[in-house]
């Protein structure tokens, strides 16, 4: 894609819905290099994260740009899997755990056209010892589901994450403040 083509891309509005509180990802997170959220000036992905006020579940708005192309005119499955992994992991971290993916399975339901603004929902289904089971899906405004996923995440000691823990704690603080105001 030429630089001119990149300049011609219209970036979408990724606003949340009424009853969603935005989670701001600071530029300092992973020194701005995080795979999903770090490249804010490219034509790859645009992401905004939210907590649903009604049940504290994790949701996101995601735009899949031209650099996520796999099959002609459609989003690469690996791009969708990466977004689901991040969302399911975030749903675990929002509960105060420090977990990493051990296994995710993705079911591709429909081809996702490039340039589509989607909603991602992810939640924790269960905990058992160090194991956390999650689920997630990517869908559009008409309810068409493009992918569904289930993940196994393993809770590990927080000190293994170094400075990243301050971001988890900031999200916990936001969630707790929001809970008290409800």
C-alpha cells in the first residue's frame, strides 16, 4: 500500500454505547509497542476498550484496517484471534488476576470484510485453582458473529509482569470507583 493510499483511509469513530465506561490505554503501556493497542498510527487496527456498567464485563470496538488482510478483501484469521486473545486476557485482568493464555480455540463463523467496525465481548466463565476459562466473540452491529473463542488462561505471580502491574491496578481502581458510584 502506498503512502498516498494510507493517507486516503477514513478512520472510523469507535465510540462506546450508553452505559459503557472507557478504559484508557496509556501511551506508556508496553512503551507503545503492544501488538494490538500500540500502533495507533497505522492502517492495521484501531481499538477502544470499555467496561459495561451493567455487569462489569469487558467490551471493545475494533476496526480492522487494510493491513489486517488475509483472504482478498477480508480480515486475516490471525488478526481476529489476536484481538480475541487480548480481550479474553483483559477480562481476566479486570478481575484482578495476572494470567496469560495457555490455549485459545477460535471458531470462524463468517468472513469479516476489511474496514468493518466490530464489537468484541469477552468474559470469564470459570476459575479453578490457577486455571481461568474465558470466552469471547467478535460481531457487528447487526449481530452477525464473525468469530467465537474459548480460552484457558493460567494465573501466574504478579511480579512476573513488572511495570505492567500498575496498568492492571489502574483498571481495578477505575472498576472499583465505578462500582461504588453505581
